[in-house]
């Protein structure tokens, strides 16, 4: 694998990934949708990297500018990794489990775009 050989190559690489990094910003504006993907060790081992990348790609492909995709630590549902939490303005958060890249794209298209909760993926939050 060849490394970066010039400042221009480095700048081109930065520009290529800049929108992805901005999309993953943790800005909590009132009117933004927040998608948090569990990226603790258990999540990563279960495929959360592929999940978050698919979600970021789909948000970008759909031109959804009011969405922040962020990584978070353990959400406490290791048995259901990869775990994705959706926070939409004015609504209760929804926690999805066993979200692979295909289901991540489905969440963007159904839940984020159309407000349709995908009930077969929902994890019931335990009350401690």
C-alpha cells in the first residue's frame, strides 16, 4: 500500500472525508436528528464499523443535512450489538439492536426519512 507522497494528496484526502467527519459531529442542535452507534469493543467486534459507515453513506446519499451521525461508547446492550440509538426532535429516543449495514440503511430510509419505527429491531429499554 502506497503512502501519501505530497501535501496535495493529503489535502485531497482531507477534502474527500471532510463531509463524513462533519456529519459525525456531536453538535446537539434542537432541530437535528442524532444517530448514535455503539462503538465500544463489543460493538466493533460485532460489526459496528460497517454499520456506522453504511449509515453515514446513506445519510449522505439521501442528502439529509439535519442529521448527525456519531459514535458512542457502550449502551449496555452487548447481546444486541451493533446497537443504534435514534434521537429525533420532540420524540422519545429509539434503540435498535442487531443493526448490520443493510438494516442501518433501512433505518435511515424508514425511520429518519419517513418517521416509521422498525419494530422488529427495537430493543426495550430496561428500567433500573
